[in-house]
C-alpha cells in the first residue's frame, strides 16, 4: 500500500493503522509498544490546553514523547480559541508531528466546561479554535469527533467546518456522546464524513481485529483506521491489521507465552518511564488485559492487581507462563 500512503498535512503516515488516544492508557510505554508492533502513529492521552498555557507541571508530564515515537500526535482539550492556541504553542515546542483536538470526550467534568464532545454543539466556536491553532503553529492540526451529541447528525457539518477552518484530518468515532461506549459504533456516519470532505478521514470504533479493519475501510472509504480498547493487552493487533490490509494474510494470534512475555516487557518499560510506584500502578489495567483468557491466570489476578513489588509481579508472570507450558 506504499503507493497509497496517506499524508496528514505534510506528515507522511507510514501505514494504515493508528493507536487512539486513551486517557490513563496511551502513555509513553504503551505507545512505544504499539508503534514497535506496527501502529503507524499514536496519539497521546488528552492534555489540558489551559494547564499547558498556565505552565502546569502535571499537564506537561503528559507530553512525555521523544523523537523515537515520531510520527506522534499530541491531543489537547479545551474550549477557548486563545487558550487552545496558547496550548498548541506550548505543545509545538516539544516538536510533535501533529496536534489533535479532543471533540469526543463524553465525561461530565469535560463537557460542562464546553470541551470534548460539547464542541460538537458549538461548531462555530470549534471552527474558531481550529483556525486559532492553525495560525499558532506550523504543524498540522487535526480533530477527533463523535457522530453527534444525542443523534448521529452533527459529524458531517462539523467535518465541513473543520476542513474550512484548516484542519488537516478528522478522526470519527461512530458513537454519540449520549451512547458513550454503549451499543455498536455506527460506521455509516464515517462514510458520510468521508464523502463530505477531502482531508483524510480516520475511522474509529469497534475495530477489534484485522478483518474488521478491512471492513471499516471498505465500507466507509476511510483513509486510516484507529484502534483504542482492542489494543489493550494486544499491541500485536497493529501488525496483524497492517499485514491483512496489505497482503490479505492473517497472522496468527499471539500465544499465551507471548502475552506473558509482553506483560513483563511492558512492565519494565512502564517502570523505566514512570518510576517504581506509578510504573506498577499504571500497569494494572494492562496486566489484567494481558492475562485475560490465559489458562490458570485467573487465580493470580487478585495478586497481580494488588502487588506493588515489580519483582514479585515478574515472578508471578513467569510462574503463570511455566504452569501454562506444563499444562499443554
Ligand atoms: C479509557 C478510555 C479513555 C479514552 N480517552 C480518550 C482521550 O483521551 N481522547 C479521545 O479523543 N478519546 C478517548 N477515548 C475514546 C477512544 O479514543 C476511542 O474513540 C473509543 O474507545 C472507540 O474506539 P475503540 O472501539 O477502538 O476503543 C477513550 C476511551 C476509553 C475507553
């Protein structure tokens, strides 16, 4: 598919699949693993533009990417054009390839501040935000939206305004704000957006495997596929999707042993980037996903979810692996 490689603004995207932004999940270690496993680019967790504009240490910590992750997209949330532009300037100092605007977060704390999915209800202001950010930085500005607030009826109008305001690409999660994560993602709305704009469209929602990646591309015509939850505990998914999209070949699923080895590798990376305490704490959700369905792992789940000592954790993962080997 090299002949069809996608560009976001001037940024060359070296494949078809991207890791979605997931607050609390897509930190540096997980983004690195997914990139190593074939994701064409990854998006940071969402960062507050106001926090960055105010010089908040905590907000800055989310911008923990390094050159080895490029191309990388940094996601901002906020509601005021000037604040978003200032946040973009701060982010641009770290040299990401792309800056993304969160227009999909359904969480009350965010939408009551007119940010996240609430921006779908104020398309004119969203247009001003995009235009202000595009003026403020030299790199492409993109956005990630839901299909609408309570009905899937806002995405097309928002996408047109975004394109007119200078957005370089748009990711569409085919669910409304009210649906949150319930029901099935509506891929028809992604097709409608694709028909309405000429900037690259990134399809997102319920892409659980290689066949689904092909299906969403065929059904919607989207240029790239973005995967969030289904990559947790499963970073191999990206390579499997890329190979299936390129050659129609279905690579085997990782073995239980592969998963336990990746869990250890991920844990080490998490500790290297975040230190012992947070490195272990923030691995819990990933560990639960790596061991899901691994024979014999269920009885260790509780310990894995409460253990603070990384050496014990690694021993346990090794033990589960050895027991699995003995059982087969
Ligand atoms: C725990 C969690 C955190 C998320 N955080 C963000 C975020 O920070 N920014 C964003 O645009 N979307 C966020 N999302 C939405 C995902 O990027 C994605 O649109 C959604 O999960 C649907 O895709 P999937 O079916 O591949 O998971 C989050 C979703 C989950 C489950």
